[in-house]
């Protein structure tokens, strides 16, 4: 998938502070509120918060808009709302529990079971 400038800025910001398992999901066919979801894992509350702040700062420097940050209180899962791009930074247990990749990546590749 070819990423636009701001999506690549967010991914690079995550890589700068050693986020891992970074996934970019194109959700344009499934959502009207954003075009891309970026999901990344961090190992501690401190790293989750640092990554979210770094993404926010880099997006602003690149001319992107940042609508807000959610979840900073606990640092288990911080969402950075950048309008067309939404970045989720999560600790491993939270990411495994909510499994956003499966939720958003269902698409047409997997047939649905027929009703009996």
C-alpha cells in the first residue's frame, strides 16, 4: 500500500520511538470518519504516552491537523485523532484484547456464514 505524506509521517514518528508491530489499515471502504487507522504497540504506559505525543508533534510540524488525544490518563491505549488518520498506540494486552485489526480488516476477503 502506498502511503500519503501524513500517513507516512505518523508511521515514521512511531518508528522514531521504537513502536513495534505497526499496522496501517485502509478503512475508506468501511468508514466515513477516517481514511486510515494506524495501530502500534508500546511496552509501557510511559512509552504509549511518549509515542502519542511524538505523533501529535510530528503531524503538526508536517502541516497535518490534530483534533485531539484520548486515553492519556491511564496510558494503556492512547488514540491520536488526526482527522483522516487515527492512530492507536496500545500496550500488548490491550491490543490483543480489542483486536482492532480483525474488526477493521474483515472486508470482502472472508465469506460470511450462511444462515440456516
